[in-house]
């Protein structure tokens, strides 16, 4: 009955949820470019205060430490249960920053339009992560409006650097460890598949992000001199091609040494996971997968195979026409996805040694941009039942359990510093083009995810786990 | 005596030469971007008319052929000798277009400033090729002012597409073959070495310029999907690394098949050519040459070794911060320098076959941007003496003879269509940073080159070769 009544409240409040999400989308917050971050943090805090959440803007500022001044704030929110103040505490982890919008020319609308069309809301951050964030704020707001209280304590930790690798969240977690203390964490996103089935994910891959820079002559030279001057773009191409085989295998010595093997239980979960390969290929416009893998191998890859990806390449003249130069430098941006129990610091040293051993030590500079360890919440954690049952009710279909997302987040830091299990569940349609042009969110999934969050709060406060 | 007196005229007219060159530099004319081309053509024609050269602006326009409308004009100029109308005809080939200025941020001044400082004039085109052009116009102007006539017939052919591979000069040469008829061609540039010695070059390398494009997913994807989606940047890197060994050797089958071997005479000329390796390395900020070649091997490479050069690379996100995407496409711009008797059309087919055979046929699109054959004027051509003696007098030191420049130009078309020998001689200091930021020309060399051109005209009209 409780459930029915909050669902009606959520349904009747959807236009407010959509309007608030549009406000969030229209406020750019591109952490990679430090664009709009302070204004967006202020807006998020306003929306939370309006929802009845006590809000605080946290920083890492220390007197005299000017370097910390430009670090985006973390917005902390809290609602203590009046009737049940000693109950467990549920923490929502989200982020208010978004990916850069490039390539701008491929957007059909202004990337920050928040345009509603065909049951979708368009714009950078509409799904990742402003769409997810609004469902959680609104779930709390609707529950408070309906009952004047929550059945358990709630916390929000909303950071501004998720899209640049959550560079400082570990420092925030260590500094505010007691303030953030919680018994369970709802992760910042959760996917919903093509058949409206929610996917509950228990883990995240890790990440190592580096820049490789090859240096050549002190300035661009006339390309006729390529007979004598070593071209840094060639050096970079040679270095890169030594890192990975054509079938995706990483050729750096000991790269896979610490990779944790799947348990029999994990393999069973993977094999039970549905995965519409054909739909995936159609959505991305590809004909086959890397190394021609299929079926279960593709699913295992998403969950637990490390990658080496070229995120960007730049050198010389790339405009129209035949400019004949020999560039003075060449840049590659690389991201390596890691799995348990790989350590980014160990891996970057292996990369450096590999380049040295292969004769690239003199020319290639390695910029360590970010490292993050992988994490998986154990599949026997009792909170999984709460999350699973809530998602099943809200979405009206059996959730899919995934032992890990293919993406990366600071789950290892949250889980180990707060000693709390982490669960990804939310509103993001798997084909909503996050990180790409024309990102959108589905309003039907925002509605169901809000109901799911309300149900998790209700259960978390009443079920004695 | 004739010589002394025109030299005095040139010395006293230098400030006008510098001012006219500044006007030319300040008028951008970037053919790759179709920027300022018409205005620059008009300015060149004005300066020529002012010099007493009868000028005509030629086009490839044909009624109804709209595609030809955007092709830059060729400026044709002519002075017929009054006293010697049946004399031989000397043709000056030059170009009024310049390279793009990118990377703009490395210029210390506005790239089109024409700033005079320390005996140099700075700006894009100051050396290549507006500096060369002005010495030839002024040589004619000073001779006409002094004597009211020239001892031989003179023609100018000044094109606007040299920096984009002289795409239409062959068509112009074929269309205006009779108008352009000449007995000898002074090529658009000529180098002067670090010891103020003019370098007379008898040849040019050829060029094949292509774009390779690898296509991946229909839009940029989240890089976590790199476990399944083939990354086009990897495909491109793999394709590129199959083209060339680390020591510069091109690995495409039959690439070197038609390469003409050096004759014993050519090898002797090469071995007599001075080449300050240390100075070259210092100017370019490099420690060693490709494949560690030295001495005579380095000189042979400049004159006669084919190259495969990466002029540009572009893919994905190359800005600040760790954007984690899997790009939807990747681009490489490649230029291959060719030597006699390689044919660009044959070579591009070999490249295509190579990519197909190595499994890149499905993904890589090859855009053929331009092809140009190499050419060498035979070293026993009698006009060489005229050019050599004139340069020796003007520069006050023995010219260096080179059998070929390392650069490319349409010499093969001029030499074969007009049946005329071609000689490179001019004012460009070897370290004047052509095609690079902060291009400059040396005023002392402009002065000497103008004297050299005047002397060539005088000799060409009087020596019965």
C-alpha cells in the first residue's frame, strides 16, 4: 500500500522532475574544461535544499594550499530519520560534472538544450549523470512530502570530477570519512536494457589513463627533410603498435599477471546475463566484435577483460589540402581498463619499462593522467536482495545481475574506505549515447528509477539485514 | 661595367624591393584554405605592371564548367626585347600562394606582419615564395629603368597552387603551351647555404600525397566498449606501421622498382656538395639522422631517396583531461617523396594493394590528394654555365651544384611540356623556416639574388648558347 501511494505521488510529480532535470542540463558543467562547475554545484545544492535535504558544499581547501582551490566541490546532503534516527544509513553517490560535448558538429540540438521530444530528454548529462541524480533527489523529496520523514538515514555524496577520473574523491573520502559513513552505497548510475530490464551491477573496472608524447625536431619541418629527420608521428605509431596485437591482446610484459580469474559462481551469473549482440552491433554500426568473439566470450569481455584503447591521436596538419610537413611532436591519449586485482601504479611502470625495452625510452614522455583500481561487491552481500526486489517492483521485470560494469568509477575507494557494499542501479538506457553526441535519457526510465530509489529507501529502513 | 652599374641600381632600390615584399606578405594567400587568393593575384599583377611587365591573368574557366571557377588564376607576364625580339626566351616560374600558418601559437609576430628586424623580413611567404618572386620582378624592373629594354625576351608564369601540389599547373601548361614557350626556366626557389653560397639545383623529387581514413562505430563510443568494438585509431596505427620500417625503409611491395640509380657523374657531384651536418642538426634540434646515416649517405638521401612521411594524424579527443572515448574514425595524412622514374599512379596502386593484402582493405579509405613525378635537368645542359657564372658573380662565391632538391615541384611538367631545361637558383636561406612558424628571408640574400637574376637575363640575351 505504501508502495502504491508513493508511486502515484511520483507519477503526478514527473513534470517537476523533468523541469528540474532540464535546469541541470542547461547549466554546463564540463570538468575537463573547468566550465560552469561552481554554478552547477550551486544549482544542485539549491535543488537538494528544495527537496528537504540538508546540504553542505565541501572542499579540500586548506589555508595556503592554493593548488587545492580549483578542485571542484563535493556536495554533501543528509536527511536523518526522525522516527528512526539510529537506523542504517544509505548513501547515494552521484556526480554533477559531464563529459565534453565534442564533436559539437554532430549534435542535432544545442548540447545543453534539455529538449524534450518523443519521451526523451536530450543534452549532455541528461543520462550521465544528471538524469540519475534527479531520480534520487526526487525520490527523497516525494517521500518527505508524502510522509514528512524517511524510514532510514540518507546521505548524498555528489562529486564534480567523475568524468575526469574522480581524481580527488579518494582524498574527499579520507578527509570526510566519518561524515560519509554509511551501510550501503547506491552507485551513480544503473543501466536499463532494451527490454526495459534493470541491470544491477556489483562492480566497476579500473582505469589507467596516460598521454604518450613523442618529440621530434624543435619545430615542424618541411617534409622533404623526412629522409634525415626522424618523424615523431612515426615513433608514436611504432610505439603504439608494440602495445597491442590486432586481436586486442596487450603485449606489455606481465600486464595480465594479477588479473583475478572468474569464480564458478561469477561465470554462472555471466552466462545467465542476456546480451543482445545483434542489437549492440546495430546500435554502434559495426559488423563484428574485436577478435571475432561471440556470445559468452563477449559477455566475459565486458565484465572482466582488460583493454588498451586509443582515445585520441594528434600530430601535424590535419586540415584540408596537402600540407607537407614533418611535425615536431605527436600525441596519443590512451586508456587501459583494469580488472581486479590490477594496480594502476604497477601497470604504468610496466608500460614505461615496455617502451624503454623496445627503444622508445628516449623519445616518448608518459604523462600519468589517472589511475583507479577495479572493485566487485561480493555477490553474496545481503543488500543485493533489497536492491533486486525494489528494482523488480519498480520496473515490473526481473533485474539482470552483472558482476561488473565495463566502465570505471571509484568504487574501490568507496567500498574500502567506507566499508560498505556498492550497487549500481538506475535509469540509464543502454543505448542513450552517453559520452557521445545527442545523449538522451528516457522519461519512462526516469519514472521507474525514481520509484526504485523510493522503494530501496523504504526497504532499507525496515528490513533488518 | 654593365654589371657594376645595374648592381648599383639594385643596391639603391632595395628599400622599394623590401616595401613591395612587405605588401605581398601582408596579403594572405593560403591556397589550402582558399584564403585571399584573388586579392593576392591582383596585387602581384599590379606590382608586375608597375615594373613594366605586360601582365595577364589566366584561368582554366570554360563556359558551363563551374568546377574550374575556384581554381586560382595563373599570372602571366611578358617583356619582349625591343632591340633583340628574336632572342631566346627566359621563363621565371614562381607562385603567389603560401602554406597555412598553423600552428599559429608558435609565431612570435602576426604570421602576415612582414616585420623587418635584424636584416630579416618575417612572415609566411617571406621566403617561400614571395621573397623569390620579388627579386625577379625587381631585376626586370631595375634593368628596364636603367636601359629601357631587355637583352632577351622574358616570361613570368606565377601560379597559385604550388603549396597544394600545383594541382592544375599541368593543365595550364597544356592549355597555354604556346604562350609559355621558352628556352630555359628559372625555377621558383633557390637555396643559399650557411656560408652564403648559392645552391643551384637541377631537379625536384616527386610526390604522392594521400589521406588514410579508418572508420569504426557510427559515432564515438564509450571507451569501456573497447573490449568489443574495434577502434579505428588502432586499425590506422596498425596499417601505418606496416608501411615503413623503423629505419625509414618503405615496406610496400615493389615500391623501389623503378627508382633510377645514380650515375657515376651524379655521385661525384653529390660527394663534392658541402653539407654541414652539425649545423643542420642544431637548426632542427635533433641528435642524429634517420637510421643513423652520416656524410655522403645523408647527402644521397636528400637528393635521391624516397620517403614515406606522416604529415598529420587525427582521431578522437585530443584536448585536456582524460576523456574516455572510442573514436568513430581516424585520419592520417601521408606524403611520399618520389624520385625518377617512379610514377605516382603506379605507387598509389601499390599502396592500395599493400593495404588490401595486409587486411586493411575493408576499413581504410585512401584519398588520392596529389601526385607529381620527379625530374632532373641533365647536368651537361649548356645553360648551367650561364646560371652558375651569374650566381658566382652575384654571391661572390662558387655555387654548389645539386642534382636535385629534396622538395617537390612540377618540374617534370615544365621540362617535358615546354622542352626547356629548369634551374633552381634564388634567395632562400636554408634555415629560413619555410613551411614553419616564424618564416623569414634575409635581406642580404634578396639583394644578391636580384643581382643574380639581372645577370642571368643579361647573359641569356648575349651568350649564344
